[in-house]
């Protein structure tokens, strides 16, 4: 009996995961913290998120139209970028700033570098850092949930010279503390990350390396050394969980090699500790991830697993 072989080009392994499906999974994973933020901060928080998403989608559509490129709204990447921007905003920020931030993320950070898959930094974080520089006052003005009065965040309170009362650790878990719309509830963020792990959308390597390295540095070299309660506040407040779970794990701007992911996560944790400990700004997650985004191609180059029979140094 004659055997027939079909010869085809690679890849020979296929998966049912698509860009659209991955983006949708991340959006679904962000729904718990989105809903908590809206319930805690009110209708204006919902408006901030809606404007961020709408401005991101409109910016992508207009750019593609002008450049005569195909419409890419169906991959949901612009929706996810807009959602992340909205969740990284203070609950009372002016709407026009949010719209400009989303436009900056899509046009400058993403499309100017070739679109999805070619941007060298996370668009949402790039926009947040741009807004922090442009409108520092508005981007660092926070209030407590269900309260119209401005309040310092726990991280700011733990910094020298800022008055305030720290919330309980239970309130930090639930989200009854000052912060951006999407970062306040640790429980909601953990639920969303668990969904991504179950769906196998992300690997645990980057978040684990990020959080563990930050925790070790904070516990042994932080402002209050060997203080478990201080460490707990550092882990549960600010944007650490939101950044580690949903932005440091961005496929495009982080390494794909196993060892590279670990190195990337450790770098994020180290930079976050250094900025929080010695910097003038109480938070450091956004800047840390962006710094490691820049280093990601180099990390990946030197952590590519050797093929069978390979001799020599790094891949050229």
C-alpha cells in the first residue's frame, strides 16, 4: 500500500486561541475590579471608563482611516487599552484628560510604532506616565470610596510628610481605600487573575517573580524592615497587583521565554521597590514596568533556550 505524505511549511502546531479571544478573556478578567470601582466611586467612575474606551476605539479607527489601513477594532485590543487606562485613572479626573490619554496610548505608543505587536511599551502605562507628567495634580488626587472628600492613598500616608490614617488590611482587601478606579480591591484583582490562569491566557511566572522579588526587598530593606504588616500594606495598596497581573504580563512588551519571564518579573519588582523606597513618588509600578518593557528584547535574546546540539553563546 502506497503511503502519501503531505509536506507543508511551518507552523505545524495550532491553537484555538486568537488575538480576539485573548483580549476578550483579559477584558472579562478585569470586570470584577471594574464593577467594584464603579460601585465604590459612583457613576462618574463609569463615565471615566466609558470615555477612555470610546476615545481609544475612535483614535484607532481614525488613524487607520487616515493611513488607509484595515479596520482593527475587531481584535478588541483598543477596547482593552481603553479599559486599562480608565482603571488607572483617579475617580474624579476631568474627562477631557482621559480622552487625550487614550488618544496618546493608541496613536503615539501603539500605532506610530506599527500597531499591535510592534509597540515596545504597554500603551496604557505609556499613557498613564505621560498624564502623570502633564497633569500631576489631577493624576495624584484621590478620595475614599463613597466619600466626596479628597484623601491620601495608603502609600502616600506611609511616605514621610503626608498625614492620614491607614485603612485596615481588611479594607485594603475589599477596596475601601484611596486609589485609582481599578486598583483598590485586591480581592477583585485576584479573582480576575485566577480566571486568566484557569484559561491559560497568562503564565504565573512574571506575576510571581514580580511580587516575590518586591516582597523580599521590602521585607529586608524597606522603610520598616522585618515588619509583616508594613509589607502587607505595600502589597495590597497601590497598583502592584493591577500591574503585576494585567500589565506586566502583556504579550507584546514582555519576554516569552520561561527564564526571560522570571528575569523580567524580578526587574519589575526591584525597580518598584527602589522607586517606592527612595523616590519622591510613593508609587512605582508604571515606571518599573515601562523600564523593563525597554529591556524585554535584550532579556529575550539572551534567554532563548538552546536547540538540540547547539554550541556557543547567545543567539545572534
